[in-house]
C-alpha cells in the first residue's frame, strides 16, 4: 500500500479533478459516505456531533452530517473558523445542508457552553476540523475545543488525520485530538505512522474515494508500507507434520563478546520459525 505526502495527495486530487474530470464535490461526497459507513458499522445508534472546520476537511464533515441526518440519526453540527476562510467546497456543502433544512451551528465564544453540552452527550464525535492542513501549534478556538474533547465519554473519529497532527512529519501540537478511529482517503499519509503523531491515530482505516489508476500512475508513487495482509501473502505455508530441519539451516555471523544483543533477536526469530542453526 502506497504512503504519500500531503503535497502528493493534493497533486493527485488536482489531477483527478482537472485532468480526469471528476468534480471535487464528488470526491468529497465519496469521502463523507466512506466515513458514514464506518460510523454505521461501529456505532449504529447514539448521538453524533460533527465538528467542522472552514476548509475541505470541514466540507467532508458536512457531508457526513447530511448523510447521517438523512438516516434520521441524532446529529449536532458545529462549524468553526471565520466565514471568509471557508473553502469553496465547504461553502457549497454548507449551502446544501441549509437547502435540506438541516441546522448548522456556527461557533462563537458565546456558544462554548452549548458545544460542551453536545460533546458530553455524544456517542461519537467526528473531528473534521483541520485534517492535513495542521502545521505547528493551533490557534483559538481549536485549543479550547480539543481540551474539552479529553473529558468527553464518547468515541472520537478523525477525518483524514486527527487535528493537531502534522500529516508529513508526525509532529503533534500541544492540543491534539486523540482519535479512536481515523478514516483517511485513497492512501495513508506519513503522519499516520511517524511518532509522536501516530499515537493519536487509533485504528487506521484507508477508504477508496474513486481516485482512478491513471492519476496514481501519473505521479510514480514509490513509498510503500507493508500491511499484515501483504506480509501473510509473502510467508510460505507451514505443514503441520514437520520439524525444524524441514525448513533449512541458517548461519548467523554477528556481534561480539560485548555486543551480543544485536544478533540475539534475529537468532531468536529463526529458532521460533523452526530453522536449524
């Protein structure tokens, strides 16, 4: 499975939109539906709170909220950030929500208590605040919201990457969302695996949003992460009626009297796998 940088993902998205012709709103719709599937699978009942930022991550959050509301789920939506900073797609998703007659609460300092109440009553909180746009320390109002999330009894699902984690370096801000599940799109990003950010990811789910193969091939992706499924395919099957001599012999030349730790672990692995040394 390929792993990409934030810029690589942006380039792939742009190529898909501009050269392939799949509209950005379609990709956003696919992303939101993928998250809804995970929510329905894991939390089929209970209140949901969607925390949406002003960018495309927030647009994903609004799609998620709309589809859950279509299913008659109990959903509260809070949108953060200045109106002038909202991306075009986020603005469009907000218009669609309003055209559907669904309420979207706009955060102000006067609404702090209402946000806290909704968070405390939620079964699941969707973090669609900043996503891969996070770099460095967070500015208000995000530290306040993220501090309140620490005390919430519900589970947290992060959209793309938990707010506060740098998707390229794995750096984590002072206030960072601790997710139970992170749903990312098309490919995992480096920040999902690099520490300390990797500690905030929870279970990672990589969902397809209809990025075509041509867009992938265009950028000659090379960096890969091995999954458990891929490793299982590479391991040969072991017959039940066998012994250590069945699987060959190994000779390890390593270490010294003062440096015995280096070869010990691979030697132990060889014994466990049944080879003769």
